C-alpha cells in the first residue's frame, strides 16, 4: 500500500479540530490542506497554525484534488449530513462523536462508506489511552473474570461559558443542534469505552435526566442503569457541574474473579486491580500517552489499508442508541429496549 502523504481537509475549526491539528503536526504522513468554518476568524487561525488554506465553503474542501480524507467537527446535528456528502465525494472520513443523532443513520453512513470502499472513523480517542489499553489487556487475560457490575461516573465541573456567554448560548445549549447534554457530549465516550473493554453490548436502559444549574435546553445531569448483554448491569451517574470536580470521569468494573478501577484517563491516578485469589489490590502506574495522536495514527493506518478502523460507525451507533434509550426512559418512564 502506498505510504504517500494523506491530504486532510477540515470542516469545523473549534477546540476538537485544534487537537486534531496539534496531533497531525507530529505525523509526517498527514498534511492538513484546507480548512473551513462558518466562523471565518476561527478558520483563519487554524489555517495559520497548520500552513493550510482557508476554504470559502464546504464544497471547496470536499472536492479539493489534494484532499483524500475529511475531518468533520461541527455541531452534533450537522455531522451526519456533512459525512454523507464527504462519502459521496469519494473521501475517507474522520468524524467527531456522536456521528449521528439517530443510530440507524450512523449505521447507514457506515454501510455507505463500506460500499464505496472508503473508511469512516469516529474519533473515540479514549480507545487509545494507556489506561484503557492496559485495562483491556487485563480483562482479555481473565484477570477479573466475567464483568458483572460496572459503575460509570462522568463527574465534571465545566466552566459556565461552556454553554455560551450569558444571553448568547452556543450550539451545546441547543437541543436541536446538540441533541443532548452531558450524556451525549461526555458519557458517550465512556459508554464506547466499556464496549471496547468488555466486548459486551447494551440491551436496555432505565434512566432520568435533569437540567439542574446550567439554564440550557439540554441536560446537565443524569443517572441510569443499563442491562448488559451478559445479564450484568451498568450504573451511570453524570453531571456537568459538580463543584470542584477534577479527574472524576472513572469506570469501575466488578467481575466474577476481581475488580478493575479505571481512573480518569487524563488524570494521574493509577489503574487498580483487585484479585480475589490474592485478596489484595495492585496499583499499576500508566503512561499518560497522547491518545489523540495515537488515534489519528490508527485512523491513517486504516485509510492505508494496514489495519481495521479503530472506532467505526457501528460503534458510534451502539453508543448513541444507549444514550437515546436513557433519554426515552426519562421521558416515557420504564425500561427501554436498545436496538
């Protein structure tokens, strides 16, 4: 397979795009060619950082002859239609989560890319964190046996301006544009991580959501219980505004033979393993790797045909389906099956 440099076009130049640009600077096989954003000042700033050109509109990016892959990092409701246009234009796609607000649409996009011989990768970068990689190896080795009860915490203290300046909320505050709040924006990463770690799927959900302090249209708090495909349970507690919260996006997994505690992947705490056989905890220091860089490397390998896609449209669909089931349960009451 050719190792020629892959030209990347970027649609959306916000914070997430900045992380892609930062990581791309360390990859000799990737060159950012052109960038577009409806905020021209933001596009100009990213172009200056990357020695790229700014584009007048999305089509300039999609049909640029030197662009083989397109990054899509726009408000949630706009991702899927742009991804569809990129696939139709014959481009490989790197999409931010959630890819689509409807899981069936995420699956359709995945099928469309496959039919066209293109890769569609969703940027679930936690899959390449050292914490998650180490935990996955331990689970695969049978260290904790069968995962039975999982506790997932998304405890964050976001800045007030995360939702936009007073009187001028940004897209994250809009149900129409965002599709959801802390569960869809943050917990979805951990839901994908659990599937990646365990190989288990989500079968049903019972949950509640609330907007307790942000004064926006989407939820800033939620709790839920999900039934796992092996009969186990996953419990979620999430909040965007827990006073003073730091490094508290964690996952704890109780298994038939032990327990595994995953610290916040961007924090400094160790991975912790408890084995029933020894009745002792073992703390395992983990390297704080650049998960954005490693995920981007994995995606480039997939584009070149050297590896499988590290997080697919089907993976995004599974995570979105779980979040949507929580939302339905909160609105309708009762347990909702996850299809």
